[in-house]
C-alpha cells in the first residue's frame, strides 16, 4: 500500500507538473517592409512663346522715271511766234521738219543740284528724232547762262552755245526729255526753255519763257528724268 501510495503520488506529481509548466505562446509580430518606389518627378518648363514685334517701316521708294515728278507751278507752252520769244533763223516753222506741233509741248521747271531743270512735257524723241534742247535766263542784265546740249544721236556742233560742261546735259527716259541747264537756281528772271534742231544753215525750234518768281519751284533729283 505504501508502494502504491508512492506510485500514486508520483503519478499525481507528474500530472500536476505537466499542467503547471508555463505554456509560452510566442506571437511573432509580422514585419511589413514597405519599399517606396523611387519617384522621379519631371517638371516640364512651361512653353515660352516669344513674340518679336517688328517695327513697321515706311519706305518711300524713289520712283524712277519722269512720271513720278511732282507738279510745278512754273510752266510755259512752247511756241514759235515772235511774241513767244522765237529767234530762229531757218525760216518759217514747219512741224513736219521739226517733228513737233506748235503749242503741244509744255516746259515744266524744277530745281536740282543747285541748278534749274526743265522737263519738256509732250515730247517723245522716239518720234521726233534727235534734238538740241537748250535754256537761258533773261535777267536785268540780259540773257545769261545760255546753253544747248544734244540728245542721243543729235548733231548740235553748229550751235555756238553748245555746252562743254558735262553737268549740263539732256536727260532722257524712254523718249521723255528733260534738260539740266547751266542756270543757277538763285537766278531771278524769265526762264527760257527751247527745243531746236539744225536745218540747212539755220536753226529751227520752239521756245517758251516764264517768270521763275511766279511760284515755288520744287526740287528733284535729276536722275528722276533718266532711266
């Protein structure tokens, strides 16, 4: 019985020992590793619009040719009668010989480079053929600065007033004709503009005269009448 008691106590002790042993529950906390993805932020620069304002430019073209000439108040019609200043020696005026009808050409006066220029409005040298234009001014001292010069192909060698000054010349453009005179622009008096040609032993021509003090004479570039 003693032995049985010991065995019984041993069994009880074993049972109690199993129940009393600490039961350890290990709770392993889940570790969550969050790897942040590398973020690349690209900031696009706002589009820049550059507006270049070009200042408006006004270009005044220097139109070539006599049609671009300004109006002038100082003009005179070319005639051949003595009352209109005729001094020609080739006999009675003949339009078929001269190639120009009476009172169909107007002398229009301008200033250029310190001298007077006369434009013969109504002349077409492609119809008339070569001519010897001329000019002078009648002042209180008489006729001054008298000159003539040839157009292309003209023979004006018999004119005692034929100029040797290269600046005094016929200005031609497609048949239109002007004449850069030897008359200084400060000359006050009557301006004579003439168209002449040699006929036999004399001269035939048309002439005009006008007081240059009757209005403001515009200034031009003489190349306006050349092309």
